[in-house]
């Protein structure tokens, strides 16, 4: 049964409205605007019938305050008025009312108008739900496509099998620990969620790197390394092309920064721009720790996997040189979770 709130300073009008509506709806009746606002703050309601001419606070003022209640921003309101002039009618709709009902009430008209507004509200809610579901599905498909691209790129690289999966998992572990640092260094929970989502895209730029370099089973020459370094800037371009217009601007910026700057170093000796310190976006500084940690503890064609002790020691010694010293300290605190994670990878 739908819930209706009737607001009118005339007790006879309230009684008449309740008599007309009580068989079909659960009706709550109040005499003042303040009472209506208090009720809506604490209770669910499907529609409000609101008298315009009331003492202390008229209906237009009450509606303005109703819209400031988070749960009531789209709550349908029908004005009750004895003023049937066109100016009042126009003001009703201009202030966001769904309809208005003239007084004295005609029972059939009142029931019909309420029913119509509620049907439209149900239709709006249903459409919004469908749009949300379809949007979520589109984002899921897009995420799967991006992940597929990342895995396709990785399949071309004979040196880093499983790197995308592992670094994404490291970023998730690291981000959970970083939630304790929210409010510091520009870190908040939305940023951390976006970094976790962006992590699989950090090496997309390798799709632009020549196979002869990408698949080389050994250390690079200086010329080959310069070719490989192109992947970060190329990755930022690819991420922008994929996400622009599909994701919100903030996520696009974060994903681009993760791809573009995850090889920058705190001391300014990284690439591609040679950024240093806090000029490196925080999302890239976070990704850098995950990226290097995986490289250290994973076997590559030019090295065996390092022990956890050696990997964490290298990272510790590199704080303030390669890595953000504050973020690096938090990363080192993740040792127990990260060793358990990598043990699970076998």
C-alpha cells in the first residue's frame, strides 16, 4: 500500500482527504509544514499532497525545504489550492510540483490525479533502474575488453607472464592498507577504487612496441630500452582513446597517469618525463611500488626470482630514491599479505 502525506492547516480538509483516500492508501495527515518536514526526515513516503496557503510557512516554502532532504529530492508533490488562476497554476509547475488539485476536492478527480502521478513515478523508477542496469552491463563489457587487451599485450611479452594479474592483486592489497591514510597525500577512497580499476591498464602501451624488442629473451641494448620506454606514453594515449566519453573524467585522468608515469622515480631519474617527488601523480607512485615488487619476486629471462627478503630489502633501500618514502613505508607494512598472496600464485 502506497504512503501518502497530506499537509493542510484546515482539519476539515484533512478529514475529507483521508476519507477519500484511506481505502487505497496509507494516509498520514499533518497541519503544518514543519510537521511535514519532520515526518519526511524519518519516514518513507510515496507522494505528498501539500496545501499552498498555510500560516508560518506556505506550500512553496515547504516544497523548497522538502527538496533539500536527500531522500525526497524526487518525491512527487501535488499542490492543494483554492486559487484556480493561471498564475498559481504556473507557479505550481515552475516550482517542481507534479500536479495540483483544486479545493474543494472532487473525490474522483483527486483519486485519478494521484493515481496518474504514482503510475508515472513507478514508470520513471523502472526506467532509471533499466538504464542503471544497462549502464553497468556496458561498463562490465568495456572492463572485460580492456582486460582482454591487457592480457593480449602480455601474451606478446615473453618476459612477464601473469604480470597484469599479479600487479592488480598487489594494488588491491596495497590499497586496502592505504585506506588508513585517507586524507593524506591526496589519498581518498574514490582514488583508491579508481587505482585498483586502472591497474590492469598500466602496460597497455606495450601494444605499440616492436615484437623484436618486446619478445627479446635477454637484456636490452640502449636502443632497445629506449624503444621499450615508449610504452608508457603510448599507453596513456591508448587509455585516453578507449575511455574518453565512456568513463568519467576523473577515472580517465587516473588511468592515464597510471599508464604514463608508473616508471617515474622519486629522485627524477625515471621516465618518460623525468618527474620527481610529488610532481609524480600519487596513483603512479602507488602503481610503481606494485610494478617493481612483482618484477623483483618474479622470474624473468635475465634473472631468477628474488626472495621476499631481498625484494623487500631493495624496496626499503630505494625509499626516497626510486619510491615515495611515505607510501613505501606503508607498502612495506603489507609484507605479510603480499607474501601470502604470492605463495598462493605458486
